[in-house]
C-alpha cells in the first residue's frame, strides 16, 4: 500500500456567488463578483468606503437583491422559495446594533428567540457565553456600547447558525472583550461554523482570518490566504537592524553599499536617535542578506524582520485597481 497522502482538498463551499452585480441607476456598486466561501472558515471582506463590500454583504444576507447573478447559502438560493430556510441558517451582527432600551438583556434575547421560533430556555446560557450574565436583568438603556455589541453578538448566535455574518464586530469593545470575542470565534470555527466578517482594523484581521478578499471599484481585486497574497504582491520585507553601542547608522549604510549582486542598491533608512537602520528587502534577497549580516555582527546587535502586513497589501491593491489592472485570486472561484 502506498504511504503517500492524497493532496489536500479544500472544504466545500457553503456560500457561492456567481456573476453577482448590483446597480443603483447608472452606478455599479458590485461588478460581476464570483466567489466561494468554504464551510468552516473565517473569511475577511475588506475595502475602502465605497468599494462595494457593504453592498455585497447585504446581498449575501438577502437584504438586497442582486441586479443579476446567483447566490447560494448551504445549497439554498438566496431570495427565492428557500429564503426562509436560508435565514434560519445564518446569524448577523450589524455594525450599529439597534435594541429596545426598555427591555432587559435577557428579555431582548427571549424576544428574538420567539421571532425565530426558538426555545427561550437557552437565552441565559447565551448571556453567559458573551460575558453578560451579571447584566441580564438590567434594561438595555443602562448598557455601554461594548455591552450592546456583546448582546448583539449573543442574538446573532441564537439558533446555532451555520454561517455568521459580522459587520465591524469589535466596535466599542475594550481590549479584554476583543480578546474574548476572537477566542469565541476560534471556538465556533473549530465546531464547523463559517464566519464572514468586515473590519477596518486590518491588524486585527490578518492573523485571524483563513482567507481575505480585498474589494475596490465593486470588484474583488485580491483573494487568498495571507501567505498567498504576500507571494502575489511580492512586497519587500523590512529588516530593522539594532546597532551595537558606538556604531553609527552611516557605518551600516556604507557597508550595505559595498555588498555585491544588487544588495548594494537596497534602500536603507537611518535612525541615529534610536541607533537603528531599516532596510527594504525584496524576498529573493532575504537569505543572501542574512548571510552577509552574520559577518557584520560587530556592528549589529539584533535584527527584526517584518513581513508585509494586510494593510500594506490593502494599499497595494488600491493602487493596482486605480491603475486598471485585473484581480489576483486563489481558489476554485475568485
């Protein structure tokens, strides 16, 4: 029997968009988007204001009908006869949670449970899950912005949805609550839940999403994992050299200019006050420069290497879209 493993097969798509467009008069907000979102993944959708991501989000939720194209969630076509079945399989947390001030937190969840045809007996457990067990009997008007956001998150989790849509979900949360929120999402993903979210806090997303799509001009301009996007954009790494006491930054700059094979042309920024030099290094030069740095240990006390961030790729994507180039994508459908 062969000991070779079969190639990894991506999980099936639970959300499938095919040729989706949305027009508002002469303006095209979403332009021919085809996209598969896989079962059990955390998927980030980002873009500048006006990029089309909010419209696409509302189309996936069934809140807006597409002008053309098709959308399926869990095998059901959004907006057709199976729309009610689709809605029972999704949870949604909007950016600005609208709640009734006179109801308590527990009464709010009980109200939404009845709307969804659910047993109200699980509402207290949901309050516990989002860290609001101590405030369940308080009126919502006494809740802080962060507490309202957590109550909205509990409402989105009602009915054990298969897909969770989250729009700017950490708005108003303090650092401890943000950490708790991401831990909860990781637990939900491990149980097979698909999570689609938008956020302007890109540093928060980049290490927590399985894949990300960057929208501009109504189209998906880039799609993939962080590793795939870094390889596609080929943005430079940053080497930050902490110099030994007594070494002037100009010494390293001169040393760099004496290196062979293109390394002499690497741009460097000197920071005399902090005793550091920052070098922008193309990925294909990484190992050769590291080898040369080993011979310069008398001048270099420490080294930090920073990969291109999601924010770097976001800005690069927008520059590409303004230049009119096509999209960069990975997967069965872009």
